């Protein structure tokens, strides 16, 4: 057994060859191979793996950097791509705080008495989400915006004891797919609502409402970037005694009125823009808030604040509605992860930005996107698709018959610019339509350069 120290991977494990020998002796085995005796010999690898020789730390770092350098990144490229994930500025303090061991290695707080720091971070996050949305209660975060929206649909149907939901076609296409996937296995009927001028069609909405409708779900600003007519939509929803679910951009809530003001019952959304980098699509976090009447139907867990017998401030898991914690028939959902590290990033972001800073970010997004909208139209290459108010995204149609949006994006990429989203991928009627996102990071020079390059195409 003297060759145990030479086993692949053993150098990264603290057990020595002697340790392995002792463990084998305890379980009365002569070799490590005996542990795998149940596996047929024909399935076992004969010989060495076809992998390169080991590299030193310096060599492996250079190797990984050379691979990573092939990726396009938003530090070197100007990004005008949004469609659900946005290139907002991430303050440097966030990475510094997240790398702290007590946060970075913390796991689900199964034992509240030894997880006070984790619970406080979640509590502060929940509090700020409530302040942002105007809702009464927020849970620990969902996986992402799409699953948060789907969980909201399940919660609405459970609360109303109905199996019919109206869903606007202006909601993010991927969110709609996730909602439909959830619905299929819960026997929920999803009825889609058409749109006019980039906004939910209120006439179609009124026609499709029935007394069996559990909820309506819309997004504002929606997938096209357009701000919906929320007051009128709320009036129609409340008239039919259904729950009103809003998918919101948290940055926009710094300047738009909170969903609570127009009668939202549940507010969900993607929290990536709150201090979380793009990360090639994840991990992200979904936020979820509701009125207090729905708190006991909420998925996941809710952290609460209390005091101990000595009057000291403390934190507890007030509600845990997952099967793991309560009887299966009483569970609201099996979704559990609180994405605590991503939620912490969001909490730090909201704390360091404050109300004034967040409002400034939102105003810059609105002002710069409107400047980009006007500048791109002036090139003569684009025409507006919708005449409706928008926040930080807008849709233009390429009116040059010699060009396609796909070709434009390829040419822009060569100029170190990540272009907008090809809307035709999800909406077949919008041939050569371009969904452009402009965050506070984009400068006037970058926008002007984008327009100049397009003008010369």
C-alpha cells in the first residue's frame, strides 16, 4: 500500500498513505480497488486518462487566462444588450464584502442560534425589498426572476383556489416559458393577453377575464422596455376580484411609483441589476414580495426580528414553508435556496447606493436611453417600433433592406460593441427589430460611436 500517496488527487487531500491504510484496515479491505468491486470490470478504465501532464501554479494560471481571454467581456466592450440581464455598475465594496469568509462560506441557516449574521443579512435584504416595492413582506430570494414569477402564479392559484391565470405577452419570453412549465404539472390554464403599441391590450384583457381567473401577471417596464398602463390594468383586475402580479425592474422602482400604489398583490423580479455582475447568465436571484394577507402562502423562508430573554436583538426563521420543514400537504413549494450570497450583494448595493444614489442610477438610465433612441433614429437606419414611454430599453426596426440585425451585431462586435437583442427570435412579427438597452454605464461617447458605426454600414 506504499503507492497510495501517488494516487491521482491524493496530493490535494490531507489524508496520507498511512491514513488510507488505517481506514482500509478498519473496514477490513486490502485495497482501494476492493471498494469498487461491485462495478463490472468491463466498465473500469484500463490504463491512464488521456489528460495532459500536471502544470505548476504559474503555468496553470497562464493557461486559464489564455482561455478566459477568448471571452468577450463588458470591461473591454460597450454593452447595449439587455433583455433581462443588464450591465450596471457594481461598486467595488461588494466584491470586498462578499469575499469575507463568514459570508462566502455560509450555508443555509438551519440552526438560527449560530447563524445570526446570515439571518441578519437576509432580514436587511428583505426589509429593503419591501421598501423598494412598497409591499408588506418579502421572502429570502428565489433562484431568479423567472422562477419567482412562476412561484407567484402557483401562490395565487393556491390562495384563490382557481386554476386559470392571465399572462401578458409583454412579459419576458423566458419567464413565460418557465410559468407554462410550472403550470402544466399543476393543471393551471395559462391564457395569454395580446399587446398594442408595446403595451398590454386592455380590451383583450377585459374580454379574457372570467370569475374563474386567479390572477393576472404583467411586467413593467415590460420586455420591450415600455412602461405599462398599470392603473387601468389594476382597475380591470380588481373589478374581477383577481390577484395582480407585477414583474418589476428594481432599478426602475427608484423613479416609478411602487407597485403597492396601484394595487399589486405580489411583486417579483430579477435582482441581478442590484450589485450582481452578468456572470455569463448566473447565478442570479429572484426577489419576491407580497401583501401580508399572502405571507403564509409565500414560498421559501422569511427571516424575522425578535429579542431574546435579555432583551438583545436577534433573528429567527419566522416562516419555513418547504416540505423539508413542515408536513408535505402544508408545503407551499419545494423551492428553497435563498441565493444568500447574491441577496447579500443586493443588500450591500442598496445600502451603499441609498435612495439618492439609486434614483440617480435610474435617472441616468432613462436619460441616456432616450438620448440613444433619438441618436440612432437620426442615423436614418432605424425607425421606432412603438410610440410609448420606456425606461432603459427600446425597440427600433432596421429599415435598410441590405442589412439584418444579425449582421449589424456581428459588425459591431468587431468594433468591440455588444449590440442589442434580435427581437425576432421571440416575436416572429418583428422582423429586423432591435431591442437596445442603455444603463448608467454607457457614456455619450459610446452612444455616439455606436451611431457613427451604424451610419457607415
